[in-house]
C-alpha cells in the first residue's frame, strides 16, 4: 500500500519535496502544513512532563518531535505505522524508532515495559468504536507499570462541527462526530482515514473496567489564547 503522507514528510525533511501534501474529502481539499505540525519545537506540558521518570512509549510518533525531546531525559521508544516516518525519525536522531501500531501493543511489548506513554496527533480517534477504545486502554495498561502515566489527545466533537473542521461530519449522538479523508502526494493516493471524534466524557466512560482514571484535562494547544478544537487528557492508575 502506498504511503503518500509519510513519504511527503520524509521528502520535506530531506529538502526533496517539490509538490504539496494534499488531504482530500470528496471535492474539498486542503494543503497539509508539514513544517508547523511535524518539525516545530516541542512544548512541554507542565502536568505531564514532571511525571516522567522512566521508559516512555511515544505512539504515532510522526517525525519524532516529542521523541527527540524526551530521549534526552529517559529511554524513549517511538512507534509509527509508516516506514517512511520511522526512517525520518532515525535520520533526525531518534535512537529507538520502530514500525509499530498503537492498537496492537500487547503483540509488540511485554508487561510493565514502560513507565509513561504519549500519543499526540489525534491517532487515538482512529479507534472505530467505544469497545476498541476500551481495548486499547486495556492493552496500554498491560505494557505500562502499575504507577504509569499516559497523555492522550483528540478533537472535541461538538466544537469541531461548530468551527467546520476540515472533513468533519456531525453525529446525532452527543459527544461524537466523525472525520473522513485521505492524503495525496505526487499522484499517490493513501487509504481513507475514518476518525471517530469522541469527547472527554466518552474517554472517561472507556476507562471503566481498565486500570486507568482521567485525572486532568486541558486544551490541546495550551500556548494559544484561543480555545483549541482539541483536548488533552492525563491518565493515571490509582494506587
């Protein structure tokens, strides 16, 4: 399967990109802002970073922005399903970058492997159902220690619809929306991505039956003066 998204970011890093990375939803398109989203400076989250004192798992690590920052402090393993992005991370100096899928953690790592986990970029909302989200949280609990911390993010469904976020679709059920698009680059067409945008409340519901509690939340871009269309959530395992 082609990977126009990962290849465009790799080419951008190498100074070889001559065409834009386009996201498409039917006749609607947008040009993906690669430099800003994948190569900007990491901005520490004051309520997550102080809790990290052991091995960290960076899920859907992209071009390695966060992994590069955290590996200066702790062992950091960065996974992404794109071979092109893993190659980019290694080129940039990420020490432990590997091809991996965040929705199959038990198949990739042993029990208690990490003390903390991170997923920034709304990949979590690729979970197709509430059951799949709960299964992910259970698997994440399996590969992290009993006192682990996790930071996850996603889009606010109602606000995404209100601001007419690219490729968003409303859902009559409260706390839900959807987002559907694919990427195109130099004639290659990627697979269609179907995001299930769910609220913080639905994330809390999904933790039921898992070791996790949502202990804090914030806007997805805390440095901005405007309300963000994204949320961030801090999860811990109560002792």
